[in-house]
């Protein structure tokens, strides 16, 4: 009886431990981690929050504005790389953003590199989830 109880407890513990791993998405399931796309535009909206920072990048495409939804790293990692919410907003100036494009949505990407008008560069190149 004791052996059955130990096995049952171990199985329950393993099942509970697996839930966070299943619930959290992996970047490779949503983004093409082998491709890079360089976009130049203005950041129009910033969502400075965890678990990931999100922002909208307006790019001129053949005379028309096209909005990209960009996902980025968590707030703590952004700060460690030297990025602040104010810097990300870039005061309406054009910014060059390199993204990993989404597998299914052409207007979605994961940012890995920012180059600002003042010449400063922020990179998240090695970030893997």
C-alpha cells in the first residue's frame, strides 16, 4: 500500500510540474528563428509589461502606413540590455528594428535588434525562450 501511495504522489507531482512548461509558449513555435527582417519606421505604441514587452511599429510601405505588432523580451532583460520605455518610444524618430518574423502572421515579429537615430544599438540576439 505504501508503495502505491509513493508512486501516486510522484505521478501527481510530475503532472503538476509539467503544467507551466506546457502553458508557456516557445519562440520557435511562433517565430521563424532562422530568418531576419529589417524594418524602418516609428514606434507608435508601447506596452512596457511582463511577461514580454510589446509595441507597434508603423512602417511606410509603397506610400501606405503598415503597422507591425512587435513582441520583445521581458522588462528585466530589456533594462539589462540598456533599453528603457522612454528609449523604446524613441520620441517619434525613425528606428531600425530587426525582427524574427512570425510563422503565420505577416504583421507580427519578435525584435532582436534596435538601431536608433542617435546611433545607439540595443540587441537581444542571444535571447531564447
